């Protein structure tokens, strides 16, 4: 896709964070006096004036990532190594820095008196550098009245979950499908929640081609090596009995709808919208004791609808940090049935019974010896390889 070509063309470039906050590895030195507390900033893409203090900007970003030892001292060793943008330039009236030690980085703040001028000057710096190659991996997060540039990709991913938006002014950049790309205050720039990282560890790109199956020894180019099937929920319960403890079993809609902090189902809301025709819960739903061993059994009338919605849910989970929550169930499917489970031991047993895991993680590929088949929805595959528990699976 277009974004992939951009990454290929720029792989050899040095760090291109829009402001020089990523030049070198700033030492986590001592900070100066911390500014007094101020009102939290309200970030919405930098539109409109907003009286903001460094402490107020810090207060906002702390909702999403660490920001400790705030300092406005020009001599702080954590400040950018160059004075490319200092106080008095680009309408910047204040500049500060704090540490995100957990993510091995710093966050540099800029308080401009004129946000449009700041964006215009940034655009000019992008277009005047190396034929406009700068800014593809921007770290310029724009808020209402302040700008923050994290040096760590992990910090950037955390801030991307806020209302801050990354300022991109390189004409070659375009946000992949599933991400925002709004207008900035200057023509030719955009504001996005997509973190473009040189090392590939930024936001998941859902346009990345998937391993389509049919290209591994022993894998079918079309069709399937065989999947589990059942004619009813009761039949499915008997089928999965060797793998799923259904001693406590219920088809009551209120009970089936139960979830807990430890067990989150794949199917949420109206099951019919997911193509599910019958649904049951196995395990202890809670009460006097905490819920445990929850697994959901589904009979499926429209497998494509189920996989389409499950893909969207999986991508929404990946969007935060590129990882699936361990408490989120994985969807294992057969021909006309499915099981939702976050227990790797349960999944291992189901793989032996010809259930396969719907994996929609960008760039996923199963190692030799594991099954890999086409899913009903583009961008996903069916497999018995469990990346989070690789010791199980593999027939």
C-alpha cells in the first residue's frame, strides 16, 4: 500500500521526528524547578487560542503516559540537543521537558502564542529539508494551546489514544485505513492519530498484506483441511467436552451476557448481528466468588458476518498498543460453530478438535508445521498457531 512504499523509500533515513526532540539520546539528567500547577489543557487539534501553562500540559498528558520531573530550564540535559526551536522562535513562549522513564524517553513541550504560525513554520521546515523528506515519522503532537514531542515510540502510542493529534506536513504521508486524518490550521498539513515509526513498532497498519494461506507446504490453496461442526448448542457442548469444562452450563441470555474483568467475550451486544444463532456460557459466572473459567459456545448461521465483526473488534484492541489484551477472548471457529476463550489450555485442546483461531494481526505468518487457512474475511487467516503461547498448537 501507499504507506508501505513510503516506509521502503525512507528506511535509510535518520530519525525524522518533526522537532529535534529525537536527535540523539538525551541523558536523563536532573531537572530544574518545576513550574507551579496550572489548569489542565484541553487539546483538540490546536484550534483556537488557549492560555496554557507547562504544568497544565503536563497534567493532561499524564492521563495517558508518565511525565515526571518537569523542567523549563534551558540547560536541562534532557532538552533537545539543538536549539532548532527555542523560546522566541515559531511564536514559542515557553519550552519544557519531562521524563517517561517507563518508556525510556522524554517529552518536550512547546507553548506557542500563535498555533497557526507554529504549524506554518513547521511545514516550512519540512518542505525545506532534503527535498521534503522530513516529517514522515512526525512526533509533533498538537493540542489546544500546546505541542508535545515524545522521543519514545511507546510514549507516542500512548499519546495517540488522547485527543492530541500528530501534525504531518509531508505531502507523501497519508494515514492508513482506520485512522483519522483531519485538517490542520495550515494548508497541506494534516492531523492524525497514526504513529508512523521507522522501526515498524508504531500504530498497526491494517492495510499491511496478510499471509493469504495456500503458499505453505501441505496447506490448501482453496478450501480447508477440515473444520469442526455441530448441529446445535447441545451438540457443540458434547463436542468440546474434552477441552472445555461445561459442568456449569447456561443458555439463559442474561447469564450468557455476563463478562468480568478477567474474561471478555468476542461477541458483544446482539448476537444475531454477529451471525450467531445460538449461544451458551460454560464456567462460573460469579456471585459470591469471582467469575472463573468462562468460555462461550456459539452456533453460527453467517460465518462471514461473525468473522467480519470479530476482525473489527480485534483491530480496535490492537490499535492501543499493537497487542491483544490477555483478558480478551480469542475466536476459534469451525464450519458452523465457534468458541470464545482466553485460556491457552482450552485453545490447545480445541486445535486438536479441528477448531482454528481467527488471527487478524497485520503481517502474521504461521511457522512451518502449523495449519494456515483462508478466513472468510480479507486480512485474516485461520490457524492453530498461538503466537502468545507457541508451545501449544501445531499438529
